[in-house]
């Protein structure tokens, strides 16, 4: 960036509101589709490949996240955000018009690329205008968008699928994309320009990075489910992941303008934050997967009721996200809040592991609120800690890496929870996630307690 401008609260709010719609758009598309997937597979002949409707978006979106972050550091947020919205809109149109399964899977992959841009650039734009110490007070907008998407997305997706067609969940994206284009364009125009002239794009680094991410993500999402852990496919993915990760490190070490600067990983606070992002996401996705299934299979509720019973979990996430930001702003540091939040996550998951058919419903809800509150309390503080520790010119790629680690952790979380559930039951699934939460407490405990920049 050409200048480090200081923004007032009145100048920050329009930027936050402008990019919040982009976060809602990307978040909603990950939740609204869930109730429609079986109908889509039936109509388009997906059969056993049904998971690719979700996985295609996840794979490309995760791979594109650090690349969008780095390019936005070079060329500016607005110059990357608006193409991302266009890609997302075009892919939504393609999904709505798809006539066979692999066509919609391809368009979902394209949509994931656009969604990655929406998410990482929006979060990075917040870092551009709000200093780390003040950033927590604006997290309610971001957490609120996720809360709305988590609650309203499945309900809206089910209603559109039942009353109209599953294609409606993609058509509804088009007016939202138009609004996001207008409001984010106005918001990001307030940011100072980035100096990108003369900087080379590290295409080779981007290519090998995508290969490494793809290998690890396919292993995380499909290992133990689509193929056994002791299979040849697992071996090939592990070898490929290690090889491409090593190649990425070598290429980026020698690149004059690396796509993924290795100095990020030499920063202990950034590295610790990335590890926390992965472990916290593992607990989040694992708990979020197990909780509604527990209500359906152990408490014998229907799908709609199980969704209703998870609402306190989501509300606790949104509320504590806002409170956590205010606490860190008051303290001027994130470590105390992160330690308390991760301990709360471990406690919540540990208590959830003790639940059974005879556990009172109100007690189940209380345990889920502990988990939701802990997750809401820690995730914004992880974001602030990473962005505070990264160099100003690396904030975009650091945010992208955080979202990358979050996605990989989430994929492993879903796989771990599902595997433990099928092998040993709900207690083992929640218990395994609780152990990971305790590991996260240990990581946070050894992180440096840095002061937030004002």
C-alpha cells in the first residue's frame, strides 16, 4: 500500500457494511445448498458421486484462497473483488442451467474460486481500515453474516427446493451478486491504491501450491470414507502432498516475488495462529457435524427439529464473537481471550462426549452453548493475532493462509468425527474433538502475547 492512512469509526463502518454482503454471499452458498443436494443428484444422475457437489467447491475455493490474498496485496482489494463477484455470478448461472451431474460439479468448482475471492478479500479489507486493537469491535458484522447464513441458509434452501426447484438456490445468487458488486465497489473505493506496477506474478509457485493443497485436501475429505486409510490411494496422496509441499517451499524460497512468502511461517505468532485456525476449525466442523446427528439419532427428532436445537449453539457463536472482540480491544492483546475460549471449547466438547439418550435436552443445549461460545470467542481473535503479526504488505496472503488452514482443519474435522462416530459412537466423536481442543490450548499457551497495534 502506498500510505498507512488512519480511518475514523465513521469512515470504517461503510467499508465494513460494504464487504459484509460479500461474506454473506459466500457463506450462504455453503449452507443453502445442503438440503438440495439429494434432489440435485437424483435429477442430474449423480449417484454415488453426490459428494462432489460440495467437494468441488471446497477444493477449488481452498486452493484459490492464498492466491487471491497475495494478488490483492499486489493489485488492491477492489481490483480483485469485482472479478471474483463476476466469476461467482457466472458460475451460479451455470449451476442453475446445468443439465447433467458433472456439468454442475464443474460449475461448482468455478463457483468455489469466486467464493474464495469474496471471503479473503472482504476479511483483508477490514484489516486495511481497522487497526488490530480496534478490529474486534467490528467482528459482529462478520459473525452476524455467518450466523444468518448458518440459520437461514438450510431453511431457505429447503423451501426453494420443495416449493420451486433446487435451481432456485443458484438463481437467488444473481441479485445478491449485483448488490455485492455495487456496495463493495463503493466501499473498497475508499481504500488507498496498491502499487502493483512492475511486480511479477509467481505462476510456478501458484501452480505447485495448488497441487499441494489439492493432495492434502482430498486426503482429508475422502480418507477413510471413499478409500481406506491403508490403501494405495492414501499412499499416493501422502507422497504427492509431501512432494508438492517440499517443491512449493523450494520454489517460493527462490522466487523473487513469491506467491506464498516463507517469512510468514518463520513468524512464530503467525505460525501459531495458523495452527490454531486449523485445530479450532477441526473442532468446529466436527462438533457441527455431530450435534444435529445426535439430536436425530439419539433424541429421535426430525431434521427440522434438530436444526432448531442447534440454534443456541449458533447464537452463542455470534454473541461471543462480538464480546470477544470487545474484550481484546480492552486488553490490547489476544492471548488471554484465546486461552479462555479454547478451554471453553475443550470443556464443551468434553461435556458433549458424556451425553446419552437419558441426558436432559436442556443440558444438551447448555453443553452446545459452551462449545459455540468458545468457538465464537476464539476465531476472531485468531484472525486479529495473525493480521497483527504479519507485515503490512503480507496481510492479504496471511489472511488467505488462515482460511486455507481453516478449510483443511475443517475437512479433517469432519472426517475424524464421522470416522469415530461410525466406529465407536457419539461419545468418541466428541471426545476426539475435545483432545484436539486441548492441543489447541497448548499451542495458544506457548504463543507470544503481543500487544495489538492501535
